[in-house]
C-alpha cells in the first residue's frame, strides 16, 4: 500500500508542535509560580483553588495548543488533519472537564467549611458532584467522536434493569447513603449512639457504608441500608451542648439547703477551670430522687460543651465535691442493713409410726427465720 504522506510532511509539523509545547510548558511553569506568590498575599482562598484546579489540566492545554500550531503549518492531507483536530478537541474537553470537576469539589468543600450550616463534607457527596461533571464530559467526548449517545442510553436502560436486580444490596446502600445526606439527621463529624449500644464519631458516609470511629479508636463499618433503618441517637443535634446529671447522696443529718448551696458553689467555681464545663445555662441542684434508704439524694445539673466532655467534667467535679464535703464534715453514707435472727420452736413433734420421734437426735425441730431492716 502506498503511503499518502512523506516523512518530510510529518517532520516539520511535528517539530513545530514539540517546540510550541515546550515553550508553552515553560510559560505555564513561570505563570503558576507567579500566580502562587500573588495568591499567598491575598486573604481569599478562591485564587488558591483556581491555581490548584488548573495545575494538571494546563499541561493538556499546552499539548493541545502545540498540536494546533503543528497542524497550522502542516501540508498533511485533509483526513489526517481532521483526525488530529478531533484529538485536539478531545484533549481540550477532557482537560476542561477535569478542571471543572476539581474546581467544583474544592469550592464545595470550602463552602461547607466556611459556612455556618450544620453539615460537613462526605465522600459520597463529594464523589457524586465530581462524578456528575465527569459523566457529562464523557458524553460530550462521545459526541465529538461521532458516537451516538441515544443507542447507548437505550442499552443502558435495558441493561440497567438486569444490573439493578443483580445489585439490589449495593443500590440499596447507595440510595440509603444519599437519603442520609439529604435528610441531614446524621452528618460527618457528629457523635452518635447506635441502638446496639456502640457510640462514636461519624468518620465518613460513602456510597456503600457509614463509618463510625469509637472512643477506643476502632472503626465500626455499617451498611447504609441497615444504618438508615436503625434507631440512632445524635448527640450533636439540635446542638452540641448537653446537660450532665450527677447523683450525690449525703447523710440524713445534713441540712438540704446547705448541701444545695455547697454544690452550686463548687460547680460555679469550677467553670473556666474544668475544660468543657459551661457556665450558661447556670448549674442547678434538685432534691431528686429525694429520700433514699440510707441517704438524702440530690441531683446536680450542669452543662457541658459536647458529649465527650462529660467524662472529664464528672471526674473533676466528683473530686472537688468529695474534698469539700470532707472539709465541711459532711458524711457520705454507705448502705447499711440490720439482720435480726430468732429461733422458732415447732408447734408439735412429728411422731413415727412406732412411737419414736421423727428427729431422734434433735428431739425438737426448729427453724431459723431472718428478718431484715434497712438503715
């Protein structure tokens, strides 16, 4: 078969394309360094996001422009120029799609980070946003290549039914994850408690699972379909602040009014000294549950910044209250129980058929009854 183009026809355009690409790459490097220095002097993050989004796609732009210059000075046959032009279009479309996807992802995360909305980014939301843009770019590339999209969509529609039947669990997890994100009842970063008793921070909500990091630093992986159907307690809704109730018992010899004042004084004085203990709303003491078997029972109510702060707050408050009670001579009773034992004689002796006592050694049958009273 006879070649339609000669080596000379290819050498000159190729050399021009390579030189143009190298020059453009050098200009790109200088421009990015200059832009980075200028961006460091500004307060906004938008310029940093733009630079980060175009850093890789700009390489493809340089290649595409270099090929365009090579074609502009070439004497290749029309059909080769048409094919190479299509390649340039594909490179540009792919690079622009990557730029838009990266930019959208960065803007999305930055918006959620700076906004006061009670929602955080998750892998599923981020992946869905970028995936939509990439899918649109892929369809445009197919259209440029002359591939009809309608038959493809029809085939996907028919095959989608078979795929849906084969991937029921996977699709159930996917749509359950989307439902969790849209409903916003559980968000990434929230501290939750599952109906199974496990509790921890929501690390991520992916397309298949929700990951919860427990306080022991272990990860619990839950399929989204099961997670959406379970009963979950979210300790970050409607806000992170929560009430902490501490039960305290004192002797019946103590004055309830004095105990209430001592507890309020110790708790108020600890605000600002114990991390996580809040002064507003102010602490309160209630004579509840009240009269116990061995003590007067009070409940100290205070506010903590979030769920995990309660452990340190309880630890420090109990130590301080114990020291204060010891200093004031207030007794913390322990449960006591008095046991009374008495012997009861049998009303009568049971006799054997031959006239001998049924219990010859004891002569009498007795039983011991125990009566208990609590104090």
